[in-house]
C-alpha cells in the first residue's frame, strides 16, 4: 500500500501552550498573594507608598474609638489593599517579556531536536492508506462527548443534521487554534489529540470536522487535500446535503453556508489566501481513499 506523509508538526506549539499556561497560573497566584508573600518581583515606588499608607491606616484604626470613623478607615484600607493586589502595567510587561524570551529560547531548542530526529519521527509517523482512513473515527469517545452537545435527544439525520453540522463546524472554528507551520517532519494528530490540545493545522482541523460529521450520520463527508494555483496544498472538508454541495474550511472562519450550493459554482468561488483550487490531490474518509494522479506523476 502507498505511504502517506504529512509535513507539518506542532510539538513546539504544544510545549508553548503548556508552558505559557503554566506562566499564567503561577503569575495569577503570585499576584493574588502579593500582599503577604514574597513574589520575587521588585516593588515599585507606588506600591511602597501604598504599603506605608496601609500601615498608617491600620495603626489609626487600632487607636480609633468612633464607630463611624472606624468604618471610614476600614473602607479606605479595603480600597488600598485591593489596589495593591492589582498587577501594575510595568509588572505585567516585565513578566510578558520574560515569558516571551523563554518561549523563543525553547523554540530554538525544539527545532534543533526536531531536525536532529526528523528521520526517526518520519519513519514512525508515516501512515498507510488504511491508517489514514481510520483517523475518521465516529466511535472515538472524545468525538462522542463533543457531538452530544450538538444534537437534541430526539436527533434525526434528516431533520437535525444541518443545524448540528453547523455547530460542529463552529466548534472547530472557535475552539481549535489553527497553526500553519511548514517543517520537514511527517505527523498526523488524532481527533483526541486535537480536542485535548485545542490546536492543529488545516489537515488536523479537516480530520476532526469530518469525524464530527461522520458521527452525526454523514457518510458522504470527506477530507480533501487540494493543490492551489499558487502551488500550496490545503485541506478542507466536502459533503452533500439536500442535493447541494458543501465545502467547509474552518481555517478561514467563514460562515458555515459560505460555500454551499451547486458544486461547480462552489469550487470556482472557493479561494484560500486568494488562490483558487487547481486540482484535488487526494481525498478520504472512514471507508474510501482516492488519489488523483496527474500525467506528470
């Protein structure tokens, strides 16, 4: 059987997302307890002044006998403490710059490692036609858990599919970050990995969306890898419903019905990065795989 490879990789972005999320959590915790713990960040002059005012107000409150005056002092104290816990613009900038620098350094390390072990990764990640078809999997528990939120209890394909398909498309558009990075390593993400990491390229998003549609009962949905007029390859999903052709490309975040109608008209009107479709290279779903060979090939 022929071997199919995919030259896009996102380990770098997985690392960045996890690392960046960690920075965010740690930063929030630090700022939340900044008034009582050592944060490791230098206090600004403004913060030192606020701390001195808090100390003076607390002393006045301890000595005050008037209930009315105590209430006033307590309100002032509360306001100052709230203000102290808010991160200053300078602090946010310092932390963001630090994160950015660390992220850039990690990126360089990741790239070195990926290039060093590219051959091994390519060998492990190369898939047969059967394995690629298996990526479209309606029985995956991750797919089920998401699709259930798209459908009513009395779901019926004829009555509810189009509305549910739109929800599935919007989920990919809004929840899965699109990345477009060329690197000489073959890699395919499973729907479970895409949902878990919330990231993927055009092929990953197409695989996930096609799996959603298949789970909703659409046996015609297919992932298409097309060659564009500018020489680039791009992936999207095609299907048919109510005798009309449907093309879905979540990477462009267009309206669900943007490419819905007569097949010839849809394919002529579709563009990606201002480039039209030159030809289909191959297409597949859970049961079929078709490769389109040119005379040059």
